[in-house]
């Protein structure tokens, strides 16, 4: 790197003491390593802050996903999503499938991949977000709170379809979708739902904005369809079988 590049790096890192003594330190063998350590530490702290603000919680890594369990899943499509091409396109991602097939796990892995690439992310369930926005008592307070869901470069909204919502909640979701859709550079949403879009009228039964909401959500969207039985139920059944077998073994030993 040139002297100008090194001085620019010191300024960006806020190492003004070294910058002020540039003539004294520019040829020191340790200078490059100091800048490297500082940059690594800032990158680490930045990731920690963004992970904390994202509120992803715990989740299994995609390496643990059992691709053989769903009866239908496009692994190549999901690998492409984990590569984050949808971010450059400003495209939403909608994971559709029944309970327990891994939609939330996959959505969180996509979100974490975005965090690792330096993007800002927020994870929320649909019920938490709509309750949070609905609790704001004034239009001004609601506008301020909307920024929480509009500003992140990636917004994950989990579990759309598990509850039904009022007209006000539909309007609030419409506001979030529209503001992200109309942003200068559209900011993608990752949405998980257990209902096909044709069934969203059951989720928002009195929503006049539903058709437009769905239209804006699916424009430039990647729709990921996952079909299969609940993996959580499978794991629960396996645990029960193991415990039953262990109890039977203990009884045989006691009887013997």
C-alpha cells in the first residue's frame, strides 16, 4: 500500500496519534500489523452489534438441515438465497410451507449470511411486529417506530398466517411492505408463512389493502415452497422412542 493509503487507513480507524506522528512511525515494521489488528477488531465488534440488534436468537446452522426430510424443497434455490443474490436485486423472499419443515431455521440462516456480509438485519414475528406498531398511541410515535422495521437492509418477518389480524394490523403490515418497497433502493423482506397467498384472506379477513399488499410483496420475489411432515414432530417421536427403549432396558436389568 502507498503512504497515502496507509494514512487513509489510520484516519478511518481513528488512530490519530499514529497519524500525527506519521514521519516517525511510517517505516516501523509493526505498523501494518497494528492496522490489521485494529481492522479485525472493529469488524468483530461491528458483527456483534449487528447480530445483537438483529435479534435472531438461537438457530441451527443450515449444515444441520436434513435435506432428505421434506418431500419437496429446491436445495439449489436455497443455496442461491444463502449467496444473497436477492439483496442486489432488491427482491423479497417468501418461504411457504406447513408447520415444522424448517422455514424459520432457513430464514435465520439467510439473515445470518447477510449479517456476515456486513448488512443490517432485524428478525421479528408478525405478531410481535404488529403488536409493537399497534401499541404506539400517536401517529408520530408510530412513524418513529416504523423506522425500526423499514431501516434494516433485511427484515425477516416470521410466522405470517398463524394468527388472524384486524384491519388495523393489515394496514400496518401494508405500511411496512410499502415503505420498504418504495425505498430508493428496495429493501428486501424475508417472510415465512404456512398459508398460500390465496388463503391470506383468512389471516387478514377484513383487509381492503390485501391484494395490493401481496402484489408489492411478491413483485421481484423468490417464492420458496417447502412440503413435508413436521420435522419437530419427527424429533419428538424419536425422543419418545429412545426414552421408551431406555426404560424397557432398565426394567429388564432390574428384573434380571
